[in-house]
């Protein structure tokens, strides 16, 4: 089945954002609800995506091939995420550092990137990076975060258009 240009672009989003959730795609695609995202996925992209054991949306190998996404075998892995996640990745504590709270990451964003997002947006960005395997959560009284990988082993690029 041939995909429309819109469906191909949206499939590229699924490939780039995986693993992802309805809410991320809802924001990306400017839809009104997670249900609308689900309906679109089932109607247009059914054979190109699946849900993993955590109900996160993942693209099939055929989907990645269709949109021209190839693995990076030579060098660091590339992860494409929204712009806020790029900034969060840049400032979050390294693998060998003490993990830090959402508020600590927020203060670093204000200091180094002149950004002032809501704490919930920072938490969401950290969780998005966690789903992609580049940030880990250390459970304490409150969850604290640090990189799960060496910073230079991953290239984190923004999927947001400039």
C-alpha cells in the first residue's frame, strides 16, 4: 500500500520519536486527543507500527526502511527528539555524577540555555529521554535523573523545525 505524503511524514515522526506515546504524537501532529492519534495509526499506518510490552509506540523495520532511517553503525547513535529534550540532555548530570532532580535540571536550563520551561515540561523531557535509553531514573524520595550513556556516545538532534 502506497502512503500519502502526510502519512509518510507522520511515519517518519514515529520512527524518529520511538519509543513514543500517543500524547507526543498528538502534540507533534496537532491533534485533539490520543484517541485521534490511535485512530490515525490504525487507519493509515497499521502495518508500520506496533506497541511494545510497555504500550509504547514503535516503528517496524519496514517503516524505518521506507522513510530512509538507517542505523548509525559508525560512531555515536543518533536520537532525534523535541528541542527541549536536546537542551535537557545537554545539562542533565553525567553517568558518573550524582543524579539530580527535575528542579535542578530546570535551574541548569535557565542558567545555560536561557530557557524557562514549566517543571512538568522538564519532567516530561527527562522521561522522554529515559524512554529512548539515554537517561536513567534513580528512585529516591523523589525521582532523580542522570545520563544512562556517555554523553559523547549519543548525538541528540532536534526534530523541531527552526
